[in-house]
């Protein structure tokens, strides 16, 4: 958490607000955050138990005062220059409700293996009215705060909350724009929500949502983005890697995260990316 938040603090511009929601941590995190608040480095802090991950994120979105909301997950890597390109695009196009982008993916156990993932084909099918909804991860999602009145908050009944949220946003025919760059890099590890998922629960929730949102469905009712993360998790959990997570904990995470930060920034700096609107 300190690595991701520290990077955000270093990159924050004067007109940007940092809202932190902590699930009543007892490991010193709460005290660390309270000091940041007292020092004026973060702007709002709420530390109390959450009913679910979605509950915690909903609190943060309701507290936010800005025009554009960007969810920052403490496990993952973000390119703030790319995020600001998405923000600027939304500010120049006030009809846009949300912006999503391509995603990069790595894992703590094999962090130099970075994969590029995309939902652009699914976006184009939806854009061309060939399917009523599609899925994407929310690690790269930006939301116009005023659009929450239409698209709503996360469904607190869903474990894979971003999966349901993406189906709902697209099914509601929200004005989604797609950025072909990468504003986030997802980092898989053995203690992530994806790794600890309940297959039966996910499948049951997925079956209900597939019908409700008229979605043909990815396997087990989850997005391609999540399936890739799960596949990596399965490889990590093979017998020969059964002690992998213990070794990860002992690694210098700052070295891993510094490397991944440099890679996403390099990929974005060397790419020619564009925004694709739902209606050109």
C-alpha cells in the first residue's frame, strides 16, 4: 500500500483529491493514513469495517468531490500521465460517462513477464450493436462523477464486482470511450480477490447476470481479464510452486514495483494510442 500510495502522492497535481477508504486496519495502516491526513497529503480518510470490497469502494466514490473519479488499487500499478490523458479527454468531451483502456498484466512471482490484454474487440461489437453488453476490468476505468446517478455504484452482492458493473454500464448504453493505451498494470498475487474467489459463488452470480444483461458470457461468468489472472494463479499454485507466496513476501517489493512502473511508462511513451468513441 505504501508503495502505490507513495507514488500517487508524488504524482498528484494541486487540483486532484485523494480519498482513502481503509477497512479498519489493525496493522499500523490506519495510523499511517491518519498522519498523512494530518499532514494534508491526503484529503479524506474513512477507516471502518466494510461489508464487502464493493461496499468499501462505494464509500470512496460517494465521498469524492472531483469531476472525474479514478479508482486506485493498492496492489496494482498506474501510469498517471496516461490517466490524465483519459481525464483530459473526458473534460473536453462532457458527454462521455466512462473511459476504459487496454490493460497490462503481471504477477509477483514472475513480474518480468508482462502481458498485454485488451477488450477492444468486445467494445467494438458492443459499439456496433452486435451485442448488448460486454465485460472489462475496472482497474483502468475512469468515471464521470455525475454519471453515477445513471450507472450507479457497485453491486455489493457480487464478488467479481467489476464484472457485474461493466455489464451494467454497457447494458445501460452508457457513453463509453476506449483508450488504446495502458493506464494500469494489474499485479496478480496469491492473496488477491481473484485468487481467493469461490468458484461456485462466481458461477452462480455469473449465470444470473448473463441472463439479466443478455450477455453471451465468458467462462464461469467472468471477464477475459479475470480469466488470465486466474490462469496465472493456477500456475503459481502448482505443486512445484507451493511455497512461492512465502518467497514473494520476502522479496523487496519496491524493486518489483519500480520495475513494473518503468515498464508501463515505457510502453505508453513508445506507443501511438488513440481514443475511440461509441458514436464517432
